[in-house]
């Protein structure tokens, strides 16, 4: 901060003028270096609205070092003239003077002096006039006083040629009064302190303004993973809709519950080694509800419950094979079977969001494991229109209102519908989920009453999350190759906005 | 989902109407198909093999159409056109008829010998008489067989199709099985005879056929079909003989399907003959063939069976959520190739399921077709009145609550894979794989999927390794499931919900991790103390640095460990800084 005296002097000057003043003039008025005034202007600016200052630049004539010397001591030629006594001076002595050489030739051409080369004792210089007028010095003194305008351009250029004057660009400030102009300066405090609060001194103090352009200091905190944030939201949506969470904490499943109970035939491609992770240890499941298993076997191999069946040789060995579940629908099957064992059927709404596993080729959008979101409703008399209605409600909560449905095929649902939503960005319909009504061949062997329909739908958790957070490579989201900075920076998740 | 590729102009010609791409896409959507791609042979070649190879390739526009996996009747142009024309009510579904030989002669006969029982016991056959091929029809005929092989035939394991120029062979035919050395014939596209054994090694390098060799490779006897003169028709499911190969000029086709699944063989045969009998002099008729089993049983194929189901209009209305008259529903079903009429008794509808619709096995399949014909998107969407009260799964509820507070405690949540390598859970943690109780995967494609994790720690350490550029300290946690073998469960394994956290910095920070334990226990409302509370006690665990590990007890029960990781563990996960960790079971707190 520039010293308070200078600041106040500047402010007093400013107080006297209407409009504003130039910092260069201030420097001249106060007789201080312009740079100090620039410093004072900056300090005053930092105080808020005391002054306002606008930078400007102008050209100005200024004395060079030699020019200043001449303004003080006279021109070289004048100095030479003044050094010569009436009886003259030997030339070689005159030449020894600092201004000798230049002064001699200029004084000669001004015809102020003459040289007597033939004088005995060597060449000698004599004055030729009584008095002289040192115009060079006068002109330079005018410039020094800031009155260069009084000189003609020709004169200025001549002095410039003699390297006595130079034309410089001057940066200066045009200073005007600010909205809170005052001629007294109070020292600014940086921060409020406990002492100020205790003593009440804060009332008299002025505080240095904050730089609101700067970023704050990041809080020292932990962060939740974006996929899990989205999972929380989906859980919330299901809970809002009255759905009960299914116990999906069993990654290892038997083929029986993963496929057979869902009326998925044993030769189905999904049961291929290429698509499913089978377990070598423990390789086989060893416990099934026996009578139910018999009914499943029958409906696959012979039909029944109004079905033709698949008419193939159903094998228990195939059903026993353990695997990493390929869908959470295996758990839905267990839950529906359990429901069917109740004394009296009660309607249920179930949901789950958990990991499923596929022995797939990995790429930017596919991993060997992902999270499946699933919703199931079981009640008497549910219709396909009901399924569409509940899907509409569910997707509305995700902020998706434009839905349409495409007939599709799924071994355990009939009808099956792919759910498409209109993507405003892509300007086309994109698939957002799968849905259907569970087949009677799945439900009736479980023991569910004939009139009960079960509607269900599913989608992946990763895809909406990638869209929500703008992630293109699934490995940056899921698994250990995650970019932690992305986790730190990810916003909260509101699916409907 | 199978994809059928058809020439657009040919398709529109057959449909008798031109569509814009958008219009056709819309029609597909409504019918349950998907116009997957619009391309050309040239484009495909450019994409797959580069511009040079595509020089001179056809740029006829191709539509690639995704067909539902159970609709074998839509796997060729003929079937697609028939389905769509009937759907649009421009055509009545044809009736497929099995006929006896026209000249009153004996039907063709295929005799199965008992040797086939061990390898491929079933066979069915039929004859397409007086067929007229064009280049397009011929290509479609070959392509349909390939599509059927890939789908219903399960890559020829369940069924293999052989088609032969009947005029080059003479029945009766024998389907038998012989040692590979004894089968000798000139196969398709080869210039000389080979034994079956030689063929198997010849095809080892064939990009197409090598995928089918495994089906019979290790069998002592290979299936083979001969004509009455000992000419080899085919060696299913690998290759046909060259002698009987069909061509553009073939007039009479003998079709045989050999199988391990008789139902699928019958369906496959029905599909081939229903699709292509259209081009016979007497369209949609198929000449029967007899198949004689080793026990003397005689069956006549193709079955071309029509089945009638009776259901009520009310059933359809109630399941779909519409309110249509029985007549109108019958009309909807007829548009789906299910010829239907109201029987006069109440609102009962007689629905005839043709041999092309093998996917219709239950009334619910008929209901779906009615809904498709009605238009899924014309159905009024209504909210079910099902009243239920929601409940959270306790272990997930606890997890959700703890996650929030762990993040509030300054730890960042990781999400790591449930599958990993044996090394991750054993060697790298200085454990023996046998003591991990790990569940092992039998068919992993890479070492990353050998086992289900038994600990969350490797995933967290790998997460740190992948984020070494981030400023220290790194504080991570995960609450998720590990999988452990458990004899008491029906599948022999169970999940276990665990909480794991790590602190990675220039100093080990045991006190930080210990502080986290104290905080977690505070959140779980467990006070410090020996009996009813929690305490930690020095312990040895090979994953941890000796003397820097403690076992955690809650209410007298061991729930996990905490400590400073062993330097070998740190370096095996490619880390360089000291690291402390906590790993506890949260299920005791439910």
C-alpha cells in the first residue's frame, strides 16, 4: 500500500477539480515520480469505490539525460562561451573541457567565438560578442516545465536529432471521484477477528473486499459412487411406488431357478457355455422343492397347464448345474414360488437392483457383470394395459414420458414388450427396457392360482447412469479402473431432471 | 435374435408396395420386427475388409431385419412377405397340404437303423415336387437352412438339414451310423472322395464347418445316409455328398433332417417345406415321405399338423385389457396367420394354429398375437389397483445408511467387480486359495473371472493402483457382497455383505482406520467394551504386517480384521505407500 500521505494528497487534489485529473499531472503537481502515483491509484482502487480510474496512454516530449544536463547547466556552446576570458583561451585547453568539442563547433557556427590559429604560443580562442542568448537551454527548460507545446515541431525535431529530446508514450490514469469518495483513508482489515467482535471495533473498520472470482477451497469429504447414487434413486422410486425389495444377495444360483423354473428350455442358447458362467466348485445344487421340480420337468417335457410344452427329454443333471445368475429374475422365481406356498394368495409388488453375470465379450459398453433393475407385480386380473400403465408411471419418475412398446420374444414372458422412449437429443426412439407377462407354464407349476397374472420389467442400471453422467466407456464407471476424479466431481442424482 | 437380410426391392416387389425406410421401419415395429440396418453387400465388404475388396460388389440395398428368436417362419424373404401380407390383410394365409405321390406311386422311404441310436437317433424327411427355382429363390432356400441351423437346430447339435436333388438318387434311403473309416464319399465342393476320418481333419481348418465337428468327433460311429445304390446323401451334421447336390435346375428335392431332438426336427422340416412349397407346381403342397424306425414303426412326414384351440373373447379382453367383440378378435388373430372364427357358443373362438406357428404352445401365445394385431400402442394404459406396502431388504437398508455416513466420514465409495482371479484373493493377499472358501468358475474366458471374490480388499487395492496419480491420502470404502462356499445352502454357497475400507498415504495411518472402526461402531450403536460392546485384540493374519493387525470382536463374536497391510501385499498390488485397511462382516448388525 502506498503511503497514506500520498494517497490523501492525491485525494485532496481530486477533490478540488471538477471531472477528473490525469495521473501525470498529479505527479507533476506533487513533484513525485509518476510510478508512485500509479501505485497510489491502485491502492485507492482496492479500497472500493473511493475513486475510479481509467487507464489511457498519450505521447509526450521528455528530456534525455543530456537534455536535462543542458537545461540545468546551459548548452555546451554556452558553457564554452562562458569559459573564455576576455584575453582568450588556448584551443587545446578549451578542448579539455567536458563540453569542449561539441561546444566549440556550435559556438563557432553561432559566430560567438573565433579561432586565432597564428597566435603565438599556439591557436587561441577569443569571444566575438559581448553576450549571448542560450536558446537551446531555454527551449529545453520549456519542455521540462511541461510547456513543449510552445515549441514548434521543427524545433522539437532538431532537439530530438541532437538527442536532447525524445518522444515517449506515457501510460497514465484518468482519475475521477468514486461513489464513496472521501479525502481520508482508513486502513482495511483483511478478516473479521474474535477481538473485533469482542471489542466492537469492527464497526469502525473497513474490510478489504473479497475476490469473488476465485474458486473456494474444496471441502475435505468422501464421495458416493455415481452408479450407487443412481441405484439409490431407483430404489427410492420403487419404494415410492410401494414395491418391496427382494433378497437378491445370492450371486450363485442353480440352473433350475435361473432357467428351468422360468420355462427356459435346457437347449436354450442362453444356457450355453459361451453365455453363462458355470461353477466348478460347488458345481451342483443339491436341494430342490421335489414336487415343484417334478411339475417343472413335466411342463417342459410334456406340457400341461394348457401348454404343449417343449417336448424334449428334461434332465435333472442340467437343472442342478450351478452358475452365476444371469438375471435377477431367478430371485423373482424363488419369490413367486414362495408366494405360491402361502395359505392364501396376497398381491405383491417386488423389486430388486443387483448384480448379474454374463460370460460375454467385453467392450466399451459391456462388462461380464452389471446391475439389473427389476420390477414385478403379481395380482389377480392384471392386464397388458396395466403393465404399460405401471411402466408409464415408473418411467415418468425417471423423467421419461414418451413411451411406446414393441412386440418382442422372451422365453418366460408372453406377451413380451420392448420399451422404447423418444430421445430428444438423438431424435429417435431408443430401447430403454424389457417387459412382459410371465408365462402360465412358469406360474402354474409353482402353484399360483389360475387367475393370477404376474407382470414384470427390467433394465440395466449402468446404461441410464452412463447417459446421466455422460460416460462413454463403462470401465471408467464400474470396476477398479474407475476415474476417482470423476467420482469426486459427480453431481447428485435426480433422475427426473 | 436372428437377423434376416433381404434385398429391399425384391421385398417391396413381393409385398406389392413400396415403402419409405421410415414407413417400413414403422411396419416392422408394429409387427414385432426390427429394421436393424439398411446396407448393401458393398457397404458390408467395405466395413469388414476395406474398400479394395469391395470393388465391384453389389450395391443393391439390403434390409437387415431382426426377427424374434421363436419365429422360425420369418427367417426368409418368403416367410416375411407371407407374414406381413396376411398382417396387412392383403393375403389369406395359405393352407399347407401333405400329399401322396401324384402318380400313385410309393412315397419315398427313409429307413433308420439301430446304430444311429447312440449318436443321432431321429430322422424325418419330405419331398418338394416340381419346384421352380430362380437365382433369388435358390439363394433364399440355402440361406433359410443356414438360419434354421443357427437357431432352432442349435448350430446343428439338435437338428441338421440335408437337401438333395431327388432325380440323382433313388430310394429307399438308409440312415445308419458307421465307423469313420468305413464312410467314404465325395463331399460338396470337393473334387475327390474322402473317408469320414479324413474329412474331419480336412474341415479342422474350414472356417464354417469346423464349428460342427465336435458334435460327432468323439463318437465311435458317424451318422450317414445312403441311397439304394450306396451313394452317400450326407454325413449329418457335417456335410452333404456332392452327388446329390441341388442346383438352380433341380426340380424335385428330397429333404432329410436328422436329429437328437425329434420335436425340433419335425418343426425344422415343416419350416423348410412350408416356406418353399410356394414354388411347387401345386403351391403349398408337400409330398410325403415315410420314415421307418429300427423297431419297425413307420411315420409319415412332414407332419404339417394343424391344431385347434378354443378360447373365449373374454379371456383375450381380460388379459390384454381391451374390450373387443369375439368376431373382431377372431379377425385380429386371422391377421397373425391364426385362422380363427367364432364358434357360435357364447364368445368362444376357434383358433387354428398352422404348422408354421410352432411358437404358439399356449393360449397366452394366442393372446399375445391378438394384442400385436390390435396394436400394443392402441391399448389403453391403466394403473393396476394392486395395494401393497413397500419394505426394504434389511441388509440393503443398513448398507444404504452406512454408505452415506462413511462418505461423510471422508471416505470415497468404490464399486469393484464381484469376479476376479484366484491370484487376487489368494497369492496377492498372502493366502492359500484352499483356505478362502472361494466359489470357482468352470468356464472363464480370462483369468479375471476365475472366482467370485471372497474379500473386497483386492478390488479396493486395484482401484488405488489405477488412481495413483490422485493426491494422497486416498481413502476408499465399499460395502458389498463377497461369495463364500456354504454347505447349508441349496446351491452350496452364499453371499456375505461386508464393509471394507483402506487408507493409503505416506504413513500407514492405523489410527485413521481404527478411528473409522470406532465411528462405524458408534453409528451401529455398539459401545466399546468386552462383552456387550466391541473391542479389538492383537492377531496374526498373513495379509497384514506382523504386530500391526488386530481382530475385531463385537458382542464376543469375531467380525473382521483391521491393520497395516503386509509390504508384500502392497507391492503385489503394484502400490508403493503404506496402507491400512479394515474388513468387517456387517450382517451381525442386522
